[in-house]
């Protein structure tokens, strides 16, 4: 693995200064204080694996502190995974303190101050993940940073040996393999974060369920925008599209299908309103985000069993109580109008690929 920065050939009086500079260049800027008198000995081997920065650090006992001053001087933000190979470490961040021994996994965030204390000579393997590549909400990250993760069970048992091998063999991967491995690390870390969230009690306002409610509200408030999409929703909530889809895995509906279903419900509600001047089907479809009226008619028939015009004729004279869902006619044989109302169908609309439908 290259390059390798070592104090071996550095004069004894200059070794600590050399080590501080080496740590700042390969990790992030920190203050370094040795734990013992005498010449300092340390070695860092560093490499890139895709968008990850990985290192093996072997050094004498010392303490590293990252302050707000160091943070202001940094050009990039990382979430760091440290695999303790030998020796012990104590990590303090966000008011928490965690101890790690050989085989344990530490997690910390370089955007906030922390202290790492190594009371004896140690070896650790470090994986720096760009924060921008994670796409995880800050509240989820704060739940796991400043902690030591056990590696005898759960996701930690998979992640620890994977990371140790990844760093040890970092200079042997092709560019294509390195990119795939970097993405795998991010996916595994996301799974670890989700696992920790499930096992730790959290306040309702910080839960995944609260974020899902915020996203549902955002969708309802922007149904008429043809540009509403999983990408725009994820951007508005500062999460990745991948994490957005993960949030809805337990909701029984995809984000695209939810958008389509809500748009169809609002169209059906508006078309059922009575009045002397009925809106055209095309104007209703466009008002609720459907760009292509012909496609709107097809998906409407798929869900409700009749065309929008038939729905308006059937329902136009009826009224619904405020806040209650419309009754939806039961679809009869193909091209046969329904004969009686019933409850809305439970099956979600089929996904589609036409712009404006919310797929």
C-alpha cells in the first residue's frame, strides 16, 4: 500500500511534528499529544479505494483531539470507521465516550469535535467515507457517531472483517472493483445505521416514522408539480434517493406509486364535484401533475375500472363528506360500467414510465 509515511528516518526531535503533519495529510487535521516521553514512533500506509480513503495506522501511545478550529480548516467532511486491530482506544464525541479493543469498530464524524485516546501502542485500520456519499439524515448519523460497535453479531460481525481485508489489500483492486467495493461499504454502513436505530430508543420526533410523515406531507403539498419525483423529494429532505426508497420499504407502497395514487385520488375527488360548469378531464389531470391526458385516462381506468368521463358522469351529482375518501366503483368486466359504489381498491396502481405521473 502506498504511500507510506514513517518516522523511522526522521530525527528524534522532529518526529512528533512530522507525525502531526502526516496525520493531517492522510486523515484530517488534529492536535496530537504523546502519552509517554522519548522519541515518537509511528507509521501510516494510505491508499484510495474508489471514493474512500483508507489507512493502516501503527503508532506509539498518543491522544488526538479535533477542535472547531481544525474543522474550519478542513476541505472535506468524513464519517470515519476505525477497526481496532491491536491495543485499546477511547473515543469521545457528542457527549458520549466509548472504549474499543481489538476487533471492535469505532464510528466518528469529522464535522464535529472529538477526542481519540490510545493509552498504549496500537494498530488500527481506518476507512474515511465522504459524508456527501452517505445520503443519511444527520439525526441517524448522530445516533451512531461517538460509539464503539460490537462485532460479534449483527451487521458489525459482517462489516469488521470486510473493512479489515479491504484496507489490507487496498492497492490490489482494479478501478472498477474499487468503485464497487466503495459502494458496498456505504451500503453496509447504511445497514449498520438502520440496525442501530432499531435497537436504540429514540424520541418520536427523531424517528424514521416522523421522516416518512414529513415526506408524505411534502408529496401532498406538491402533487400539482409535474417535476415532483423521488429525486426532488430526496433533495428537499437532504437524503439520498436510495435512502428514500429504503424508508418506504415498510410502508407497503413505493414512493412513485404513492405519488400516483394521491394524484388519482385528488383527480377523482375533483371530477366528482357537482356544479353548473364541470372542469374538463384534461384540466383536472394537469392541475394534479399529470402531463399526458391520454395516459392519465389509461391509469385512471386501471385503478377505478371506468374512464374519468364515466366517473364524472356517475359521481357528478353526488357529494362526499369533507375529509372522507371517495367511494370507488367496483370494476366490472372490461368496458362495462360499474353498477354500484364500493370501497377504494387496495391494489396500488401499476408503475409507469411516463413523465408527470410520479413513477
